[in-house]
C-alpha cells in the first residue's frame, strides 16, 4: 500500500513536470558546462603541479575536494536525466549537493585568502592573471552558488532534458562525463603519490612522499 | 579522494540515489574533518 502511494506521488510529481523545452535543454547543457569547467580547472591545477612544479598544499587539495563534491551534484542530475529517472526532487537534491559542496570549498578558499591577506604577504604559489589560485577558486565557487540559486528559482521550468540515445549530443555528454571521471581518477593517483602512506598531507609539501618512502631518499 | 572517486563511479553507474547521498555526505564530513585537522591556528588579523 505504501509503495503504491509512493508510486502515485511519483507519478503526480512527474506529470507536473513541464515537457522540458528550451529551458530543459539549457539546464541540461548548463550542468555539462559546470562539469566541463571544473574538469578544466583541475587539469589547469595539474599543469601548475606537474609543469610549473608547485605542490598543492592541504588547503589547495581541500578546495579540489570542494570542487568534486560540488560537481558530483551536477553529475548526479545529468546521469538521472540521461537514464530518464530525473524527478523534481532529485533535481533539487543534485543542486543542493552542488550548492553545499561549493559552500564548503568557498569556506576553505576564504581561509586561505585570509592567511595571506596581510600587506606584503606574497601569497602561496604564483599568481595567474593577477590572482592566486585560491582566489580564483573562490570566484568559481561563487559562480556555482549563483548558478545553483538561479537554477532553483527556475526549477519548475528547467528540469534538465537529455538528448535521445545514439545522437551526437549524447556522445558529447558522455565525453564530458568521462573527462570528469578521468580527472577524478588522476586526482586519486596524485594524492596517493603526494601523501604516500600517511593519512594527511604535510603542511608545506615539497615532494612526492610515496616516492621518498619507497626509495628511502 | 578515494571516497569521492568511488561516489563518482556510483553516480555514473546509476546506483540507488540514497546510497549516493549518504556517501556524498560522508565525503563532505571527511572533508570538513580534514579542514578542522589542518586549520589549527587563529588568524591574528587586525584592521
């Protein structure tokens, strides 16, 4: 009986969903923009880590975690939309995950900005376009918070609608999802090399602990 | 990070949404715990 009631509730909720239309399409690809942008941001962080030789500090890694937690909300909605099981409540859950993840990341960014706010402090790492990476991270979190807020305001009209299977757009969507999964996997490898057999990162990392521990140097 | 990656894979595989939400919350709590661990000093700021 309970499951029948749940089913009826789900049906009512689903039937109240608008057909999607332009707003639904925009919402679907807006979420891909979110996933793609954070994937590229983290690839940029890898460039600075491996090419420029700057090791990420613990607060830098925590901001990456904030980006992952936030992007998982967008990914959750995308995958639900692709499988055709997205309901307004799950859309709200995904946006909520994105919002809280961005809030957690912004908190870490603000702490790191405050650490280097005193006049004359050079900051941590090299500035990019005049701002340090943790300041750019705060900008991205602010953009995500704004996006999520706007998406929630327009939620009744903007339930994401996925393109039909086997269409070219579907392949683009799959590519974006796989890019994010690849970046997440690369971060797992990177953090294992940075931390070695320790549970946490050193406060001021200067090398890859795993290599040091394995080679004894 | 392994936990976050695992949750990402579950989302991609279309696991039950309750499992995803619970794991995501565990990841968030772990991140906040790490933040608490690394941030030990009070900022000495005066304006």
